[in-house]
C-alpha cells in the first residue's frame, strides 16, 4: 500500500515543535576511572575464581569503539559440571537447611552492595553493552538492586504467597540470560531463586559478561555460602551444557524464541521445570482521543529504549487513521532530536548496537522493509566512525503481513500501521505468534480496560510504556514464553508446592 | 579520697587523647527525653519520674508526658501522614531496613540498657537480635502485604473492580510493658510498614530503650512525626490516647479489662478502631505477622467501567 496516502495529509492545527536551536550539548562523559575491569576473568565456581578446564578465553569488547575490554573464561561441559556439583553440594549441605530469615539477610546484603557499587556497575554496563549511561545508571542498576531487595523480603514469607501449601525449593537452577539487560536479568533470575531456597548456575550472555562477573565479586564479598551462586561465562555451547546437565532441576531462560524452542525440546522427557521469557513484537496502539504529545514520548521510549534491544519493545505502532498524519509528523520531528553516540555521555539517548552480529540483523531487516516497498525514514544524525550504530528509523504505510511488522528486529526500528475501529486493531494487534506486551493510548479509561482484556499479552501498558518494577510480574503469552518474573507470581517457577 | 593518682592512668598520647580510661573519669549521663515530630523535647509539663531497677537503683529521670504532649504528637503524626503514606511502599521498606541497620550497629548499647533494667545478659542479647530481625521482617512486608491482601473482584457487570488495603491514618499505641525494646518495635513496625503514623507510649517500667530507639529512628531517614515516642504513666494517658478525635486507631497490649472496657467505650466517640494485643508472645514468631499490618489498614474498592465495543479479541 505504498505512497498513495501522501495527498490526504490534512493540515494540522497543532503547532510544530521547533527543535532547531543554536544550542549544542557539550559532551558530558561519565568517567571510566570509577570502574575497575580486570584484564581477565575466570569462572566463579564454589565461591572461588577458577581457571576453565576448557583452557579457553574469549574477548569481550566495547561496541561503541570495538576495543577489547577484557577476556573471559569459556566454560565447557566439564566446567558446567563442576559448577552444578558445587551448586548441588551447597544446596544439600547449606542453603536448603538455612533458616529462611537468614537466607533473606544474605540477599538483602547483596542488594545493598549492588546499591553501593551502582556507579561502577553502570559504567561497566554501558561499556560492555553499549547502552546509554543514563539508562544503566537510572534504570538497569537501581532496578537490579531493587529486585534483590524485594525478593529478599519474600524468603521467610512464602507461606503467605502460597496459602494452604508447603513450599519446597526445586534444587539447582540453571539460568541463561541475554545481552540486553545483563545485570538486571541476572538479578531477575538469581533473586527469586535464592529467596525460595534454590542454588544457581548462571550463564551471562557472550557479548556482555562483565557485570555478571562483577556481581560474582559482590556475592563473594557478601559472604554468601560458597556454591550457592556460580557464574560461568560462555556462548551457546555453555548454555547447552547447562540445559542438558542431568543434575539441574530447573531451567530459566531469557532470549530468543528460536533458542527457547530448542531448550523446551531438549528438556523433553526430563523432570526439569522450565520458564521461558522469549521474543516479542508489541503492539502500541494510539487512539484518536489519546494525549498526542504524551503518546509521542511513549512511542519513542517504547521502541528506542536501549537501542530497541528490548523483548517487550513497542515495535509495531497502530495509529487510528484520523490522527496518523499528525502523529507521524511529530514522531519524525522527535527522532531528529535523539542524540545517538557515546554510551558514556550523559546526553546520549541512543547508544551503540550491542554487537556486529546484531547490527547485521538490523540492517538485513531495513533492507527487507525497503524491498517490500514500505516508506523508510531515518534520523539524519551523524554516526561515529568506529563502533556499531544504527539511526532511529521509522517505516510508514506498513502492511500487517510485512516481515518488519511480524518479526522481531531487536533494534531501533518502528513499523507504523493504521486502523479505523477498535475491533480491527484488536484483531491486528493479536495477529502475531508473540504475546509479551502491548501498549494502549487513550483518554478513555473504559476503552483501556476493554483493550487490556482483549490483548493476548502478558503485560499491558496504558498511557505509559516500558515500565518495570520488582513487585510487578513480567512474562509472555503464546510464543513469547511462559512463567512470570517479578512480583509474587515470580516465586512460583522456583518452588514445588506440597500439602 | 585517693591522694595519689597513678601516673599511668593519666598518661595521654601526643595528640592529647587518653591512652586508657582513667578510673577518675566521670561518666556522662544521658538525658532521657521524649520524641515528637523528629525532635527531642522535654515534656511540656516539666514533670518526671525516676526509672529504677529491681534493686532500687536510680537509672534515669524520665519525662512524665502530659495530655498536651500527646496532643502535640498527634499534630505531628497527622502532618506526617500524607507524606509517609504516599511514599512508594518500596521506599518504606528501605527505611525500615535502615532502622534495622542502625539498631544492629548499636546492639551493645541496647543490650546494656536492657541489662540495667534487670534483663539477664543472654536474654537481653536475644531480645536485641529479635528486634533487629523483626524490623527486617516488616521491611520485607512493606511492598508485599498489598499483594497478599488485595483482590480483583469478578463482579457480574462489565466493570474492572479491585480492592486494596490503605493505611487507616494516625494510630495511638500503648506499648507492651514487659519487653521494653522488642515489644515497642513489634507494635510500631507493622503500623508504619503499612503507611500509618503513630504515637507510642513506652513501657513505664522499662522506658530507657524506647528513648534510645527514638535515636535509631531519628538517624534512619524516617521522616519526623511518623513515629512519636512518649514516656509516662498508662493510667494518666490511656484515656487521652483513645478519646482524641484525630486518632484513627488505638492499640493496647495489656490484659487490664477495666482499661480495655474504657477504651472500647471512648473509642466510640469517633468510631476508632481498637486493637488489643494482650495474648501475643512477642518473643516468638507469633509476635510477627502481616495480619498485624492489616489491623491498621482499611480496604478500598474501586469500580471502573469496561467498554464493550469490539466483538473480537480472545481468538488468538
């Protein structure tokens, strides 16, 4: 449905926001000196740093300048086995016997120490993953600390979470986390597992292992009994060794739907419990009665937050036809103002794409979008010479069947579609294999609840987007996975209930 | 009087600090004052009583708080209520945890005070440890009791209907007489964890820890007025605690049935909630529960229409 709509653009009565200014932002870089990164990291097993039996290390680099930051041990199956044995030993001998309120105090300690070292963690998060320091400083790290704090409190209160049942831990949890929110995902995984009395073998993502290894340092300093948390870095093979290890009782995975399906398949026939938090293609729906300027900000935050490396990103925008021209114009104006560049600069809105590989994926989708005939608009901002970058991009006049409207791109790319009726947009929004999140923008409360009821998604944001809280459950419907993380419901995947 | 002072006892280091405490050094005694609105005033009445231990040793002159002190404290508590109840529950949790941290750092002081008030050492240490753990227990509840006690109600009409607990307001508390520290913390923590503010009358016979605990509160980012601590006589103050028209609930922890009846009677003045904790053993886990938080909560139900325009939706 290309380019016939242009003529119909009505003259808008609203004032065009004037972003042009002679004022430029002076650089406001965060100092790297507040962070310590070792030259080499070993595996954290049984409370100690140990050399990998694989004898292999791999580099982790800064995607903003392609410079090597450190090298990290690559765990093979034998290393994973060592970690699982340590976790099993800690589970049987210490952790499951410990009074719940003492367990709680360890987790509270970890929360406090993450808070104490928040600045350092934020800097490393931005260096290793490319996300803007404003996001790592104001969102990732504090939310990670808060997750530990929140779940610490649950440890001795499980009887109230599951009335009329006894709660028992599962045993050893194998946890595999993604590269988009490295420390936060580690917290989402470790905190509820420990609170419910499980021990952990966690694998951080290959491109962003550093903050998880820093967390290992914190765990060591906290005096947590050895073996309760083990952190083994590595790639896909390391993950597979965790998934297939016979002495693991629970797999918690956050990542792509593709890998999630493989994991679900490979544990078939075992007694392993599993939670999957997978991909998404969230519909963000704007009705004509929505507060338009707020909605514009919500859309920008919804899709460009963390370079769009967000499984719940609002990457499919549905605009009611009557307000579409105005909204699209405002969105185009708004992305022109986004500052793309140095992740450590406090002015930066969009940092570096996490890896070369991910940048290639995004570029492939940009090409597909153009080839399928959709109108592409990208910000005209300059990009740094080195590193991996992508301008914030909008596709308009996108069809429901377009690949850029169906598949998860995981980058700063927004597909815009339009609709006329409630019925139509509900149909369109639900017409995807995913079901992680959705957004609704309208001034009418009764319409919000109509939509939240009909959306087949695990999290619905109304007149806001990308909000997270330790007390609020998060997770998907359909192929976005199952199980919830966060809140009271986030305890359930880590317990067996008995009479 | 000793005529000779040993040289070693006077020896000072180069910077003038004593190397060891001279036997001649006179101890500085603490003035035990009350705690209102984040300040440590003396009672406006100017009256005092002498706290003594079982052997009759004088421990301190303690404020004999008046009705006016109580009224001042209610004003402070009411003023603090909006800010405290509207804080993020998570933030209240952080502050209660901070109180536990501060108490942990002053364990020795509290153990010592309990011992002065005739508690044997082992028991005193246990009481202080329990008190710290109890604060942590309630720090954890601050952002969780709502999840346990709220409900989304499946009403038959097309409405989104939910019920959530909210703090009742200003709570007056007469703390347990027996456990000077643990009793006080056990009744105050659930009240403030739930977002209420309070005025608490400390144990009359064991008031020292209550006043010292005010110092813990004062250094834990608890806003002034959230907890107000008075010392004095139950017999003088209990009727004012329960008859004040700007107090929403009263907690009483003793078994005195005459006082209980008086309280139930006077509470009717403004339909105050009266809560008796006369059967709880604060020294066990029985002394802590989210139901104690719920005792000073109201339940608020909200109705909101759900539009039914589209016919489709659940199909996928």
